[in-house]
């Protein structure tokens, strides 16, 4: 019940979250959010005691409002070994949507730091866009990501 209340609060802070996002959230004009709401959303995204669902929704809100702040938080959630698979998958999708504002080296390190299955999840999400696909190939060429990731069925569908 507490988790549902937190998610409802965050979704109310920014109703556009989850509603027909463009390929890259970084390419949209950010909506305005009340000054007192943004610090609470950042706190929810960074709270290590917060539920993974709340952290994901907070990152989604930040991605729409301030992509530069959301990107490192999404990467942190993606690489968090304590986060459940569903939260890490949602973070991977968010990272792909924010690929235009994420530091390339940070993203390569994130892909190196996670088990193969999560690297494939992120690679599949990245392959859905031109920028993401270029970043993925660049990472493989640089040796930051195993070429084995490119052989996964999930990427062949992209």
C-alpha cells in the first residue's frame, strides 16, 4: 500500500510519465514542475531504502523534466545488483531513451558491470534507436561490450 501511494504521488507530479514517450526523451521540451516537487522526486529516485518501483517511476519523472539528472540515476538503478530484474529492465529502457545525454564512458562501464543477461537487455533497448545502435556498436568495437551480446535473439529482432 505504501509503495502504491508513493508511485501515485510521483505519477501525479508529472502525468506525462508513461504516456507515449518519444524515442529519445532528451529531444523533448521539459514541462515545468513545481519547485518543491523536484527535490522530492530526486530523493525518491536516490533513496536506497525506496522500493524499486518508486525509484523507477522517479527516474521516469526526472527523465521528462530534467534528463541530465535522470541519466546517472537510471544507470545506477540498472547496475544495482539488489534491484529486481523488472526494475533493471525498465531502467535499461530509460537509459536507451536518454542515450543522447548519457556519457558514453559511463554507459560502457555500466554494460561491463552487469551480468550478460542485463547487458543484452540494455543492448536490445539501445538497438531500437539510431543513436543507441551507434553507441552499442561503438562499445563493441572498443571492447567494452562483448560481441557475444550482438548474437542474442533479442537484438536480431531489432
